[in-house]
């Protein structure tokens, strides 16, 4: 293993950073977000102009009246885990959830393990779940292993969404393909990317658990793979400086490629398709492979 010095500093003092094999990763205590993935001189993750506000922790004395508005006011970019719910809170929920679920709002315990791994942990209070995420850097790859452990004697049914928001500049001339490597092209889906300024949201069926971002201008191919049995959908959120009003003010350029357990709008805690068994666990792995374009 070779360790590399940080080449730039897009992350805050709240972050734990490791660098190895030419890849640098930062994880924030605020929301447990992966705040930076830098490889081959390219930053993969989006960062909003107000990212230092963060989510979680003490924050401001004043907050907006709804969690959705407050999330969007503070949203820093990066890659959050959305659990045990996602999207807008539901008035039918037995336990109230904030927008995009409790995990993304909490202050996590984060530590480096050696030169190439970061472990982030949090104990949820709206569900009896302990969450552990291990981010590991290897040659050409960033791997995120997540475990949800159920401390209770009853099954827990949750929504699970991975929410990596990628830097919009990667997509100016990129081809984004959803589908298995080597599959017949007719079996693959080309994801339409809006030209900035523009905005769009799509919810795809994603049985292959694979999406490729081939960015000519950035000079990289970035392939995300995941367990489609657990996360069979892919949300594609595009905010490419297309919203002039609150909260983006035309200043945010991001594309979210978000593996998800349930169709968009399944927000209520207890209604998600992921079952974490009593005194048991569910785990999954998501990998980004990042290579220079040939």
C-alpha cells in the first residue's frame, strides 16, 4: 500500500480524510456524509457554495419550520445514506422522520483505520438500528460497506437510499449508461443528462446494479456497482444550475445517481421493502471504480 498526501482541500476540519493508491476520500461527522472522492486529479462529488453550514451538530439557533426546507437550506452536497426513510416526511408515520431520514441529520462517530479506510457509526433513535459504514480505498476503487443492525426483538422495515451527488462538471460531455457490462447495447439504457442550466428527476428500474459515467472532459470512466437485489432502483436527480429560486439560486451543479430500495415517494418508516430482522442485520456493498479514459 502506498499513502499519498492530500492534493487539495475541498473538505472541512470536521472531516476525517485518508489518501492511498492515488485516491483521496473524506468523511464528515455531520450526517456521516462522504464529502470528497478525489481521483486522477478529479473531484467526483458535488459541493454546494454553503457546504460549511453542514447538517447535524449544533447548527444555527434558527431553523426553518420544515425539515425539507432546512435540509435544502443547509445541503452541503457529497454522499449521504438516507435511512430509515427518504424523501418528504409522511403524516401517517408512527414515528416522525425528518426529510431524507434520521441518519443523514445525525452527528456520526468517524475514525480512520490505517491509511486507506474510514469507519463511520451512528445509533438511530427513531428506529432501533445501529449503522456502520466502512469506506475503503484500493487500487482504482472506493468501496462502501454498510451494515444496519437491529437491536430490537421485532423486524424493522425501512427505506434505504444511497445518495451520492456528483459534480455537475463531470457531465458536460459525459455518456451515462445504466446496465450490465458486456450486455447487448439494446439491453442498456442511456440516461439523458440535461444541459446546464436545467433540472430533471427520473426513477429507473435498475436490475443490473451498474451505471457508467464516461466523462471525456474529465478524462475518467467512473463505474458504480451495487446489490440490485437490495436496491433495485436508481434515482437520477439533476440540479444543473436550473433552479433560480430557493434553495439553489442557480448556483448548484450536481447530478445524483442514487441506488434505492423502493420507488420514489415511499417515505414512511415501516413501509420500506428492506427488512432488518429482529436482533439481526442487513448489509450491502457499493463500489466506485475510477479509471483514466483510454
